[in-house]
C-alpha cells in the first residue's frame, strides 16, 4: 500500500513551493495542476490574513533581510516545535506542554505572535501535565507554515533550511527551553551557571534531529550522540565541552528567554566569556 500523502497544510515545503510558484507568475489553477491539488486548496494557502502586524512565514522571511523582530519569531518557533502541536480545524488550536513555572512566559508568546487570539486556557492532562490551549487562526496558520507538527509529533518538524544562519541560535535556544522533559531546562532544578550544565538533550523526530546535528556540528566541535527510538523519534545528546559550546552559541543574544534563567544568563555575561561570539575574552598584556 502506498503511503498516504499528508495534507498540504501539513507539508511546509509544499506550502513554500506554492508561494514561490505564485510569485513566479503562475495562476492558482496552474499551481494546482503542477502539484496535483484542488484549486481551492491553493487559494487557501495564498490567502492573505489582512493583518498588518502579521509575522513572516518561511517564504516571506526568505524575501527580505532578517531583522531584530525575526529573532523573537524564531525563538518561539523553536520553543513551540519542542513542546507544542497544532490541531488543524476551522480555528487552528495550538497546544503547548507547559512547565507550571513558565505560564507568564506563554503570555509573552501571545504578546509577540498574536494580536487577536481567541483565548488561552490551561488544563492538566493525565499523561502530559499542564497544557496551554491557544485558539488563534492566524497563529495556527503561521506555525503550520513553519512545520509545527500535529498530534503525531513524530511526523515531522521545522525544516532547518528555512532558518537563516543568523537566526539559528534563537531557534536552538527556543527548542532547548521548550524541551520540558529534557535537560538542562526541563528538570526540576534550574541551572544557575554554565558549570552546572553537564548535558544538553534535544528530543524530536529522527530526521529533524539528524538535520539539527549536522547544523550544530561547527558550533559543538562534535557530532553529539543520536539515539533512535521506536516510532521515528530520537534523542540527540551533547555532553562536556560540546554542551558548553552549544550553550554559548544559543545564548549569544537572548532576545527572548525564560525568566527563570536570569541567573544563568548573568553568569554567562560575567564568567569571562563573550556571549556575542561564544569565545573567551582575551586579556590585555601590559
């Protein structure tokens, strides 16, 4: 039996190609024929939100130079990719696994990404703990374009080639801080210094982790260890010096970050390492 083709709204690469075809001058009917899609589906993908505050999807970001606001967007894309899903429907619903210490942080997410959300509600799941439900059509559509998965979290994640190199530290920081069940920030104890962090773990679909491992290789000076689990998920682990280098990489410019990491960020600024480039400051010789 041939594999079932995912819904176009669940295929961020296809969404990008549809937008690219339209920009190249193809009509919706031509695009639909090219990708074997209904014309209605294509017109829905191309629909403009009419929201002047709307944040860029991957195609929109690729058409211009990234700016300071985009660093916050990519932080949140990483954060939601680590702890959230989008349930598609008449009003897409974003569901996040939330550490009880971080509910105020979700309000910051709404302030950055949503102008007219229909509400954020919290409930406690017997299997996943505290969850935030955000019912927001524009936010849901934006996150679908970025590749945030649905209920099957192993089905895919953000294509890393969508992320400009200058914004990768923000995405990585968001993914680390959203990893509710993984070290260093998904545990009960919040590390107060880089020295307290001996391990960094990323969890997600195996194909995504393989791409992340490749993207981080120059930063970590090593490959990390990728352990594949059943069902298509895995764990990518960095320890020792590699973990410390990744920490400096991710926190070189903390546009957005968990409030409970204030002490960690302060120690990174004052420990003799420059957060701006991840290297040790040289001492002047008299």
